[in-house]
C-alpha cells in the first residue's frame, strides 16, 4: 500500500510540470495538505475533523471516498516532509483565481470549526495561509463567518 502511495505521489508531484492533469493532481495535493494540516494543528484530531476534510475533498475534487482517503494519506506524508506552506500556497497562487482561494480559506475554517472549538493555532495557521494566498482581510473574515456554524447551524435540531 505504501509503495502505491509513493508511486502515486511521485507520478503526480514530480511529473512534468506542463501537463494539465499533472498540475491538477499537484493542486489537489497542495489543497489537501492545507486541509489536513489544520486538522492536526491543535494536536487533537477529532472524528468530525477527519470527516469534514474527507467531505471537502470528495466534493471539491469529485473523488470517491477511497480516492479522498488516498489523497489525505499523501497529504500527511507531504506534511511530514515539508518545512513550510510556501511550496503549496505558491502552486495555488499560480493556478487559481481569488474566488477559488477564498473557497480554500473557507474550507480551512470549516475544518477548524468541525469540532465546535476554534484553537488559536488553527486560527493562526489559517491567517498565515490567507496571507500567503493574498486573500484580503475582508474576504478572510467573511469566509470565517460563513464557515462558523456554531451559532447558527449546530444549535438547530433536525
């Protein structure tokens, strides 16, 4: 299994930079890295956070649950081997428009709020990523409010 992940990683990250499919794979991994990193930021990984990350990946990239799981595994490996967020945010900056970057920030907030607690380390990380993605402060705050269901969505009963 690990060999398959490493092979997938090498094919999709280290491949030719000019191929659109390759670029899409690298962009997916870069985004997944940021999502997974928020999940680990408070040193306590809740099931709700893992499920939120998986749901975001499935929806954003039209992947199956198993493909999303593989992408999360690749993201975990990348996190262990990386030293900063720049390599991921620079790829996102080159590839996406502001509206897409704001959507990523909103997704990061969703992960941070998934356990109904916002840790200061999660907030700091999201703020840092927003700065690296050149997301204006107004958009950063608006994304935070849209993602925060603690006051609106989670208090409602089904």
